[in-house]
């Protein structure tokens, strides 16, 4: 998929002006299910149990101006921001797992985690 607009806002944001738009970002989504595996010795096989929860990792990269970076760092340090998931068309509460910024070329790399129970 081609680069797309990425939207993020602070946890305290309540209006449309609180969203930060980052144009031409590349996004990747990885979803996993939480499973428990029980190994029974002396019997046949083992049991897999789906715990019914999932985690989603959003990996976002692109270019970000220094002013935009400073605004995002504020979100990183103060609570859990929201992003707009363009694939499912919904707003998602996430945490920053990884945040990288390179001022020499204004490139960034974020890994944002949503945990659903």
C-alpha cells in the first residue's frame, strides 16, 4: 500500500484540532492472539487454549519536522495517545513501545502497541 496520512492525538485531546497529521507515512500492522499451551506428560498431545485477548503492533515510519517531533514527544511522555487506524477506520488507544527520530534527515520510526483484553 502506498504511503498514507497518519493521525495521532494526546490522551487528553477532545477536539479535531488536537490531532497531529503526518503525511506520507508508511504503516505496518501486526496482530497476535494470546495463547496458553498445556503439555500433558504421559497422555496424548497437548492443549492450546485461546485466552481471547489480542495485541496489535502498529509500526509507522516517515518524515517529521522538528516542531512535529516536539509535539509527539509530549504525547510520548504524558499518557497513552490515540491513533487513527486507517485500515479498520477507528480510533485506537495505544502506548509507545519504540520512538526513534533522526534529525539529519527528519526521519522517524514509531512502534505503537494496542492491548485488547
